[in-house]
C-alpha cells in the first residue's frame, strides 16, 4: 500500500485549520491535523514543500519508520512547526491503517480501557454573575468538570474570558482574532493574585465541593508567585493549576511543588518528550498537557504518556478550538486506550467548523467517545471548506501596566 499523494488543505470556518490528507494508491485516505494557531502557513509550507514530496511512493503501513525518517532525517529536530507537520503525517497514517483494518483507531492502540473520556469545558465570566451563568450553561450541556477563568478588577481584557459574539449568542472563548496585527492586552499579576482566590471561594460556595474545577495561569507568574497562588487555592481543591510559570523553564516548578499540594499541569506549547524529561523524571507535574497535533502525533504522544505513567502522571490533552476536529478525534482514540488517562479538554467547535469536518465522536454524561467508524472517524467536506478561505489571524500580545512585553 503505497502513498500516492499528500494534499495540504487550508480552510477557515470561523477560525483557521490546516489539514493533511494522504491518499494511497488504492484510494484510501487518511487525515491529520496540522493547525498551529497564528503561524498556520509555516506548517503549510513545511508540509507542501518539504514533506509531501518525500511521502510519495512510501509504504503507508510503515508509520514508525516514516516518523523516524521525518524526525531524524530532517537533521533539524523538534520545534512546533516541524513537530506539527510530523504529527499530521503520523495521524493520517494511523487513520489509513485503522480504515484498512476496518476498526476504530482505539482498537489498534490496545482497545478501550474505559467507557469514555471525562471532558472539561471552559466556563468564564468577567464578574461572578456571568461566571456562574457560564458554569450553569456548561453543566446543562452535560459537562462534569469545568475550567474557571475570570476578569480581574482594573483590567479590560483577561486571558480565557469569553466575550459576546455580537449576535446575542455566546461561543466558547477563542482568542485568535482575524486581523493583520495582534491585539495588545494589559496584564497585572499582583491584581490577579489578589482577586482569584475569592472567585474560587465563591464558586465552591455556590456549586459545592464535588465539581472538578481547573484553572489556567497561561505562563504569567514567577515561580514564587505561582507557589503563592497554588497555596492560596488549596482550600478550593483544584483538579489542576495549569501553566503557572513560563514553559521554557522546567526547574521553575521545583519551588512551586515545594510550597503547594495543588496539582500542576503543563505542556500545551511543548512539542517533544525531551521537554518533559525533568518535569516527569522529578515528578514536578501531575498532568501532561500536550496535544497530539503539536507533539508529533499518536506515535510520539503514546511514548510520552507511557513515560509519564511510570511516575503516576496522567494525561490532560490540549483540546481548545485551535486543535481541529481531526486532532480532537485522534486525542479521543488515545484517551480511550491508555491506562493513565486523566481528563480531556473539550471546547466545542462552531457549527461552521463542523460543516467542514464531519465527526463521529459523541459527548454524553460528561464523557467523550471517539465513535466506532473505521479510522479516526472524521471526513473532510472539500466543498464546504472552499466557502471559508484562509484569513490571517493572531493571538493577542500581553504587556504589563508599564508597557513591558509579558507572557500572554
Ligand atoms: C488552553 C489554552 C488555549 C491557548 C490556545 C492558543 O488551555 O486551552 O491555553 O486556550 O491559549 O490554544 O492557541
Ligand atoms: Mg492552557
């Protein structure tokens, strides 16, 4: 079964997505997500100019060999663009292999270890009233775990807080805005640290002790600030505190760990197991946040999560809307199969996105399931995709109140 061609598909049904479609000489197709939010066309070029021509004629069954060929063979290793491109090839080849076997992908990964994957959604609001409404909406949709993001007094915009879509309908928070330059947001860590514990206290008082609550610090704190926050949040029993410090410095989590028992999650901007060596080896985290889409595909995520399992560290795969339905479906197959599953982030895609990507995964009783169609279970509607041409879009940039550029 040889690869006949590999096509890079770009569409923007509400937000940009890049998809790799591999076709074999007997006409089987597989899809892989290649979306790197705000830097999409870099991956398009990497795939079109440097990877697709190398795939033609290769045996579509040789997934591990192709992974190593693209990783080692490039000489230049790792990095988000390279690893997103490799991930797209890897997932597309797994999709093909499972279709040829006539099985949903999770069966090839060892079969189901659970009935479904616990999902968390993004509840947010600038003030308590809006936040409570959002939590109630999520509970009504069936979520059994929620991430809590809230406004900070004195700041106009804050990471993770949804705004109205202008059509009287709320859509899950999506930070990338279609524009030629990124917007800029102001940030004040001390104001945030003063405010956040009171919000968690109010949420616990209103919703009780059982609901799993998560929070994302988006890399904005110093190690000692993160330690202070983790300690201050202990009475509210968080499921995790995510990305509390900048991701480049794994040692930053040592002081955080020394001072707090709040569980820690990190890794959405990592792209390789190498990034986790200290974090996992020293047991500085509790959850691995990488996405299959950005960390080298199913082949690489499986290796990473097997390593994590030796240290009682669980999965918490990244699942915002910039992971396409193809990336989400791939994650769900792995979520179902691995032993050390923790939780799956799940922001629902917009109706326009779901017109282009026809999915077969389900969400019920708070659990996601990838479905039982052969492969990963996603079809790409090219006619629908053509109605949504690519639009440049950027994530915001953050500045402290004195103008210094900060981590967003
Ligand atoms: C999350 C993430 C996202 C990122 C986004 C950037 O926890 O889901 O922090 O919201 O900001 O993926 O592209
Ligand atoms: Mg995050």
